[in-house]
């Protein structure tokens, strides 16, 4: 049997933020992707400074993705459609994979249930931040 070693990279908020700041200078922040990345950057900054809770970060990640999908789908920013209603169209347009869709739905569901102690773990929050940043960054 082959053995596999999984390398888990430590979460480096400063490096991620520096990378995003550099990209924002190059690509701007007026596109739907730029606006989403700006929200995710704020979530990252708040998370790393300790001024945002686990739940706050999950909400910001979900909201950034929701706003991005609405803009890409040419829906009103005031539309009440949440991520679960937007994800199928994003999959149909090949903006995200079904695996991405499943992760986004898990994140959205985490937002809905994450209240109080025992909610989302630190690792889950960091993974959600990295996933959302990477997902949006692919389209920027």
C-alpha cells in the first residue's frame, strides 16, 4: 500500500493579505470580483486582529460570495436571493464546479447555524476564508 503524507500549510493571514493588496493594486476593486475580494480582505484583517468572531467571518464570507454571484448573474444587489438560490446558475454557467457549489452551500448552512459556543472551529473559519478568496481570485 502506498502511504500519503498530507502537508497542512499554516494559515498565514499577513501573507494572504499582502497578496490580495498587491492584486488589488494591479486589478482594481471595481469589478464584482474586486468588491468580493475587498470584503474578504476585511474579514481576513478582522479575523487576524481578533476583532471579528468566528460567526462574523462566516457571515462575511457568505455575503461576499452572494454579492459576487448576484453581480455575475446580473441580479439586483438588493435581491433577496441567498447563495443556495444562486449557486445552480453559477454551476450552469461553469463559474464554479459542483464541488465548489457543495462547499458554498456548506458555508451558507454554517452561517445559518453558527450561533454561540461550539459553532464553527478556527480551522473551519480559516479554510472558509482561503476557499472563498481562492474561488473569487480564479475569476478576477
